[in-house]
């Protein structure tokens, strides 16, 4: 049976199994599965998926639920955590919550499970107000996730709360299924004047194929600050479709950094919607891939209100037969005067067989705005290589240092020092060098 | 120290050096002068190992060893330093981190341990004072947004840190105001000793007022056409390069 049919036919069983009887949810899920049934998986015929084909991965015989409760030892997965800093942790194994690895809280803020939030009465008001409110119900993969939405991280921060500890959200796949598809669903609500830092990661623990179709909704209320970091350093048998939707109210600042180093096919759909003035949105990413890896960044910033800013900066280094895609759409509505939208996308190709498809898309309907975009595609600067080699730095190290330098604009804006160090280490590791210093 | 014999080199099939012979002994300062396009910068790049040039004939011998097949970093490990005419900007890597990496990579290549951190700091302080460099300068990204003078001063700072046997200064005076020129020249003179050698590549005589050469060579159309002592530089300044051209005819 094809995956699409398998998913549709599993839907009833899924709803029965989770039994979170709630008519509103049932209606949301039912209409979502119908939309998925109508649209199916996206194909390259759609403009938005022109450069990314899911065909090959959809041929896997994915299980749509893990059969068993699986456990992993902390020692086995310790390296995937931020160990040098105290954090809240919401951890999942094969799509199921792991209380053993997690460190949740209800003390002044809620850092807990979507499955509780969707079922317990005390969360109902928040769920009614925010759940599935900005996720694009037209999008087939988002609909698929909504239909099977049940588990994930639920974070609700009341007003005027600076959350001191970063929150780590990690999804582990153990490989107990020959192939597994999961549908994680996260909801983050950041109250007025509040501040939170979140790190999200998806990690396979062995080489059995994985397809993760994740949806995250983030709501930043007035003057809220949210910094969200995505570490994509998975095995090359893992595939990730990340759909992140962000709604910002007046004076809020939200940043999303996406670090894509691993995985087979990774698609990041990142959408920002503005609802208020003086909003600041930051979208940054570093992609370093090789072999036959594929990373597609599809970003949208919808400027709907005046006096807002958005800053995009994506750096890509491609080696081997890898493919990168950057499709950055900035939409400035007629009312959004004095918008300041900036977009930059720099790409380095290390191999003749690597490909980048870069497509900035600016649609501007207001007449008093500042929008700029720049896109470069090049190789490593030979003069810079010679300069460093002349100072005694070997070719491999010089190359690595140049790549470090190339990505530094993005790494430098990571606000958690321990995370910045970790990312510097991952990059050094990826480039096969020990630089002896952190950026 | 350095012995160049019948060196021919080309880039993209265009012959630029047409048989260079040059002998530099330890403790000496040599200057190579010549008009634009004579091949001065090509010669310095080739000694340092720039792979964009093809050496078709001849030898470059450093302390008895032919280095013409070695990679640029291997020549650096053996003590060749080139102060670039146009130092490259490397955003995201500080001056301090860059020089630390350079020193430790050279030490590693020679089978030595990394330089202890306190020793490194002391050396950085000492050498940056010699070049009258501001401390803030050291934490800035390498050459990024530096003025012409700052870039050259930073080159000589790196030279001071690396203590090369053979230092090649390629048009180090270009872009320098008179104060910076004095500081840079003073730095070079302080580093000069019996065991190392300096090769100054310059279009103008100005720098040679401060770094006084033992020998001056005139490079024209890929060949050294005349050699002499420091007075040759003054003569060139006065009479221009056409004088030599005429003399050759």
C-alpha cells in the first residue's frame, strides 16, 4: 500500500487509540486528513516544490506509529544535549514522550507535553486560542501533521517572565521500526514582555530510514522575545520536513536559526506573520552538506503592518553531489509602510557536482519601504587560501578556517554561548579539523 | 640563505620571469626595484609558492634545499614569509586567533608542541607594542575594514610573531603614510639580525630611506638587468627607469 493510503486508512485507528475525545479537535483533524487526502504529498510540479522531490523517500514502507515503547540510556544520547548549561527538556523517543530523559515544569510556566495540553481541561483555553491557528490548513503536509497531531512539546510562558533556562526539545528515533514516519507537533506561546530560548533537534540513533513531518506554531505576544534554534545534524538516512509558523504581535522579536549539517532530505518551511507595528524577525541559517544530501530552505516573511523589520541571512556550503535550495519570499502588503526587509544568501560550491538553486522573491505592494536582497554563488577565495597557507596554515585547515569565517555572521548571533560552542564544534567536526579555538 | 637560479615562470602561458638569478646571504637586505609589470610581485609570489604560477625552469634553493616543488605552507614552515601587497580580509577570525593558529600550525609541522597560552600572550603583547598597535586591534576580524596602513602594520606584526628566516616585503610602502612607514620600517629593522634576510620589493625609493639595502637589483621585463648598492636606488629615483632602458640599448 502506498504511504498516502496507509496514512489515510490509519487515521480512524489513530483517533480511537489516542481517545482524547474532544469534538473541536476531532473536527480539526478530520478536515485536515480530508485536505491531505485531496492534495496528497507535494510533487515537483508544484512551484514550491520544484527543486525537492519526495518520491524516493516515499517508497520506503514507513510505519506510521511505533509499535513499542522504546527506551534509550542517557549515556547513549548525552552528546545530543546541551550539557554545559541547565535546561528544561522535552524529549521523545520514536514519537513518544520519555519522562526519564525529560525535565519539564509547571512552576511559573508550562514546559510539558502536547498530549496533555490537548486533553486536560486546564489547557483548553490556550489550545482553543492558539492550536492550529497559524499553521497553514491549506498545505498538505501541515494538514497531514494536524490530522495526526497528538504528541510534541507544549510551552506556555505567562507575561513578564524571563525564562532563565533554555528549553531543549529533542526527538530521538531508535530504529526499532524498519522505517518510521512521525508527526511531531509543537506549540509555543510567549507572553507579553517574556523571553525564551528554545533548541530543537531531531536525531536518529541508527540507520533505519526516518521521515519526520514536524509542525511548530510559535506565538509571540507584545514585546515578547523568542530565540529558536534548530540543529539538523541527523544521520543520512533521516528525512525531515519542518513546518514552522510564527505569529508576532507589536514590538516582539523572534529569531530562528537553522543549522543544517546532516540528514538525507531536509525541507524547512519557515513562515513569519506580522500582527502589529515595530516587529523584528530574524531568519538565519547555515547549511554545510556533502554526498547526496539535500537541504531546502523555503522562507516567507509576510509584512502586513507598518514599521517592521526582517533580517534574513543564509549561508550554504555544498560539497560532493549535494543540492541546496534557498527560496526566500518577502511579501510587503500595501499597509506595511516603512518596512525594512533585508535578505542575504551566500553560497559556496566546493565541488563541480554540487548544485544550488537560489530564488529570492520580493513582492512589494507598499511604496515607502526599504527592501534589499543579495545572493552570491562562488568558490573559496584562492587569494585567501594562498594568504593563509603562506602563514603556515595547511590547505585543509585553511579551507576550514575560510568556511568558519564564511559562516561566522550567523554563528555569532547565537545567544546561548554553550550552543554557539557546540555548533562551532559540529562545524569543525564536519570539516574534519580541530581549530583549537571557538568562534 | 636563498639562491635563485635561472628562474622562468609563466601564468596562463604568458612568460613573466625570463631567467632570474639572485643570491641572498644571511644578514643581508636586498631590494628589487622596477617599473610596473616588470614581474616584481610575480617573483615574490613564486618564492612563496603561489600555485597560480607555473615554474617552467630553474631552481629556488633555501638553505641548500630546493623548495620549488613545496606547498606554500611547507615553505612557510621552513621560514619563508611574504608580506602581501594586498592582505586578504578574513571576517570572523580575529587577528589574535589567526596568528595563534599560524604559529601552532608551524610548530606542529616541525614536530613541536603548541605554544603555551601565557607565552603566546606575552609574545603578542611584545610584538604588538613594537608595531605600536592598539590592543583593540588584536580582537578585530583579520584585515576587515582595516585601513591600508593598518593592513601593512598587521603584516609586519605577523612577521614579527613568526620570526621568518627570509622575509619578502612586497610593496609594503604602498598605502602607508609617513608615520606608519616609520613604524613599519622600524619594526623590520628591529627584527633584522645576522641569521635572517630581507627582500624588499618596491617601486619607489622611499621605503629604502628607512630600510637600507645592502644590494639593489633592477628587474625589467622578467630579468634582473642591473645590480648595485644602495646608491643605485637613489640614482633610479632621480633618473627614472628609462635611463636603464637606454643604457641597455
